[in-house]
C-alpha cells in the first residue's frame, strides 16, 4: 500500500532511499535544511571557480553503476566519467614523490623500483583484497545489519581470520619501505579509523584503489547528486530546500510526521538521512534509542579543516589528487584518535580538479581544495584556521618548489563549527562512525528505531558505514526494510 514518506536531509543515502521508495509506489518528500541539495556533497561556486565541498574521490564505480541499473539507467545517462591517470601522487619530501598510475601493472613496477621483490607481494596482497571486495561490496554490505547471522556465510567463514588481524599488520608483514606502507595504509582512512584498528577484511579498499582505480565525474562529484535528484524527481519525489526540522512528531510511540519551519507535515513514515545523534534530539528523551553516554564512547571518524582556494595560475608538480605525507603519519593519527588535539605537523590532502576538468576553473587558473584531518570536537577559531593554512601552503611551496601564495585570488574555509552548523554533525565529525571491529555491521546504530514505530535512519552513522558508495547502499537497505515492513 502506498504511504506518505517524509525524508530528513538530502545527502547520498537520503537521495538513494527516496528513489527506491518512490519506485515502490510511495509518496516521497525530501526536506533539506540548507539552500541546495546534496548534504555534504554540495558545491561552492565563486568567480568562475567550482568546488565540491565534501566528497572528492570517486571510487567503486560498480556501486554507482549498480544503483542506476536498479532503475533501468546507466551512469552515462547522467554524467561522463574519466579514469584518472595518474590516480594520485604522494609527497614524502622536497621534490620527492611517488605517483600511483592507472593500472596494477604500472603500480607494481613502481613498487618494485622502490623495494625489490615487492611487486609479487603486491600482487598477492591485491588478489586477497579483491577476494574481500567480492565478498564485501558484492554481497555483505547489502545486508541491513539486523542480525549477527547476516555475517555468517560460506564466504565469510573462510575470511574469519581477517576480522581479527589488522590492515597495519598485514601491510607491514609484506612491505618494509615506510613510503609504500603509508600508501597502502592510506585508503582505510576513508573508513574513519587508524590502520592498526581496522580489520584486515577492509583491505577491499586497497582493491578499490589499485585494482579498480580512481575516477572523476565531469563537473565534479556534485554531478552525481544532480543525477540522483534528476532520477528521484522523475520518479515523483518532491524536494524542498531551506526546510529546518524542528521536531519529529509522535503519537505515543509512533512517528506521525515532522515539523518543518514551524509547520506540521503529516507522514506515515519518517526517514532521517541527517546526523543520527541530531535526529534523536528531535524526539522526546524517552523515545531516544541511544544515550549521550553511548555516543560519547563511540569512535568517530575525523573532522576536517577544509580550504577552497582560487589561484590565478596553474599549479605545477601536482596531480588532480595529491597527498602530502612528508611528516609523521602515526603521530598525526594519534592526535586524531588517541590524544585528540590539533596536530603539530599535519598531513594534508590537496585536490586540483581543474587539472582534469576545465569546467572547474577559468582558463589558465586553478581550483584548489585542501583538507587536513582533525579530531572531532577540537576547538575551532578563525585564528586556528589561518595558522594551519599558512602551515600547509608553505609546505606546498617548499615541497613542490614553486611560489603560489601570491597567486591566491580568494580562499574560504570550512571546519568543525561549520560541520555542526551546516550538517548538525556530532562533534563536527566529517565522515560518521568509524568502521572498527566493534562498530561493524549489526554493531552499528540500527536502520529502524527500536522505540518509535515508523521511524527509520540511513547514512554514515548506520550500516554499512562512511563513504559515498556505502551511503548509496545504506539508502537501498533502509528502503528495502521499509518496503518489507510495509
């Protein structure tokens, strides 16, 4: 039977869920607090420059393909995709960098030059990572996290040991060169946890990196948002921006609608793609599943200090994606997870999309997106932001051997306070709940409220976890659960 469904938020998971629910015949409306759709994947435009404000890596293209195929569509119906070559580069010192190219054979050759004998070890490592990818991305992550029995399959029984070792152990067992170790440990940072706390099974991220590759959608990651909005509205989904949710309305222990800009919107089902913790604050305390103590004890993925910078010239000796690992990787990780504080010497990531896509900046100019991972909840001020911008821009100049500061047209920043203000993000985290062993699958916050009938959740704080592909999957999972319980 068709039901009226109100969705809070318009990130990837909310948009995905809206498509599946509309396809199933429901009347679906999305309510977004900000002035544009996309959640963290909004865009910022200024003076002819375009910046993706959040996600900037397009990995696991098969997950995107699978989403659109569920509606008889192709990604190419909506946007064009380019495989990047090189995928990215990593700086370890002045004019000292490693370039990761677009095929495993090329990457193996690079490894072999740096550490003789490592090419064959890398092939073995990626073979195992590929097997994990087949189990995880093609099967396991499409389970709703309702029961621990979901994890028990013939394939996962064979992989049981990989849940009790770690990425860090596996990498260091086979590779000795610290630069290669850093490159192999880097992909799991997308999962929001330290490599020595991330189960070996998650090496499937390395397969996504080396085995499949890194892509760029023309006009940026927001092109995916635009495609999903196009699909959703074509299916009958109604979208509303500038819509602040005051509370979730309940009758007894049943959700009956939401309050939007002071007006009551009745609904048979309420689905939140907003921050899980924030969503529960929209309920009376007795109807919240998880206490403040529960959230405070959880391991959250990092927050970020982001800069969006317009340069009046092209930047040299960098790639579309460039990582700066010229400082102590483990020390910065400790300053995020173990002893939360601003890092003394931050690693950082720079994204120059206009290198690959001339739509992202005016001719002869460069769009630069910079990210420093931070502990969630750290003190955020304009002075701190400016201090750290000076640190990274000076390092960029030193490491790449060029002057760029005098070529800055403008810069805008986004940090902990903005994540809280713009996205109601718990402690200003950027990526959600980390994928540690004790925060995996059925151990994550549930898709369906245990205390409020007809209230559901989706997104990076529930299953399957942080990242854009998991967000698409989360939307599909919760839509399936709603349809099953209909």
